[in-house]
């Protein structure tokens, strides 16, 4: 027969005993008046707490008003934070689009290719000379391979005034 | 059907939609307020803790999981706010808290006066218990949660809940009997 065990009584009240444990407890209770009395007392006290818990007072109006105000204030903060998070991406995209638009329409800012007088002729000479060997090698290679590709015969001057050093 | 409705509500809550939060607040404001009053024994404290609970809940809405259960989730927040109060109280332990029986009587609504002595006795007995044991008893018996739900709310195992309930019943029995002798 199981010994007196208040934990078992508590678990029995909560429905947490296995069928075997319930059977053992039932056998014990038949032979133990102290545990029977203890179980009856615990059951009564449980009922007292349940009845106490069933009583529900209304929430005071002032408490409700405070809660509403705080939640509304937090709602505005949440909206601002969400908008701020979107802003960098939106601003970045807008700036990038603006730059593309500007660069596509600012060709008139660059020097016309024919205005070579403003180009440093000596500088051009140095560049052509430094690139002449690769140009000659390219012509020899194309002759050997019988390639249709023609090596450039002179440096290409791009519209923007920069030299193609290829 | 009920599961689908709950899932839809969770999704609306995660987006902090006003109507969804209002519906949850209206359904739970009285239970949460009364739970906190039962734990604290003070209406003033229950006011503050209820306010803090729903504000914390609103701030935490985006973190709700799709499989969350709203009611235990709210009770968990309320329990944590109560624990925070207890931690602060340990720092400033000279602050009195808890309504006196006279204050409780003056706040009672008509028709409830007869039940006052028993409610006062239960409240007084719970106040003598360690908070973690009182919370177990209030959640399991006062609020009607199962041992598993109580475990989720308190963040402990179901076995720990069962052990605490057993100890809590013995503590309550002793304190309640002492209160009956003194009255």
C-alpha cells in the first residue's frame, strides 16, 4: 500500500495521475482516514479559490483611458519608425534615378571631338608613342592569323575628350 | 474554422491593425486586470500593471508567431510585469502595497458585500505566500488554466507547475486556516 503523500493528492485534484497511480491512491485512501480528510480539505479550498477567481471587477474608466492614450501614442511612433525605415531606400532610389537622368542629358557639357586645339598635343604624342608597340604587334598578329579584325591605326578620341589607350 | 479565424487574427495583430488589437483588448481587459489585482492585492497597482501589460503587448505584436495563442501570451506579459514590480519592490522595500480590508470593502459593489470576508481571506492568504507559488495557484485555480498552459505562461515545465501547485496548496491551507482563526 502507498504511503501518505500530499503530492499525490494534489496531482489527483489536477487530474495528473496515471490510471495505475489513481488505483494505488484509491487503495490507500480506503485505509487512511487522515489522507481522506486531507483530500476533502484540499478539495474544499480549491473550490474557495475557484469561486474567488470567478468574481470579476470592471476595469476603471481612468485605467482604460490611460491605456488608450498610450497605445495611440505608440501607434504614431510605430508608423513614424516604419516610414523612416522606408526612407533611405526610397531616397537612395530617387537619387540614383536623378543621376541617370542628369548624366543622360549633360552631353553638351563635354568638349566636341573636333576641338583638338584645346587638347594637349604633346600629351597625345607621348600616349601614342607608348602605345605604338602594342599597335604594331596587333597588326603583325592579324596578318599571321589572316584575321579580318583591323587594329586601330590611331588612338581613338572619344566624344568626352578622353583617350582610348587601347 | 476556429483555428483559421485565430490565424487570421494573429496576422492582423502582427501588422498592429487597430481593429484587431481593440478586439483583443476588449476581450481580455477585465480578466487581465482582475488577475493582476489578485496577485498584487492593490487596485492602484492593478491599474498600473494592466496599463503596462497592454502597452507591452501592443509593442510586441509584430513579434507574435503565427501559432501563438493570444490568451496565454497576454497572461505571460502580465505575469512578467508583476515580476518586474516585485523586483523593483525589493529595491525599495519600504513602499507599502496592497489594499487594506477596509479599502477593499469600500470598493466593493452592492451585492458583493456578503462574499467579501471570504474574498478577503483568500487574498490575505495568498499575500503571505511566495509570489511564484501564489501565481501558480491563481493561474491554475483562479483563472482556470491547465497545468500545461500555466507552465507556458510562467515559462517553466509542466512538472515544475505540478510541484509548485502541491507546495502552494499546503501553504494556502496553512495561511487560510490561520486567517480563519484570527478573524
